[in-house]
C-alpha cells in the first residue's frame, strides 16, 4: 500500500496479537503457542471472520 496516498481520515484496522519477545513482520511465517484464554478467544474470533 502506498502510504503517501492515504488521507488523514483513512484508517486501516489490522488484527493484533501481542507476542512477548518476538518481532514479526509482514509475509513472515512463525509458529508460536497460545495458551491464555483471552488470546485463544481473540484468535478464534478472527479466524471465524
């Protein structure tokens, strides 16, 4: 996406899962374990969409 083409009123929403001690960038493949109920719920809610 060309960032210079965005207006100040444009907003992009992206799902986010905080990963302690990890940096993940677009197009990276990463395996990680999710155990907290709130985190698994967030992943399930996004997967259903």
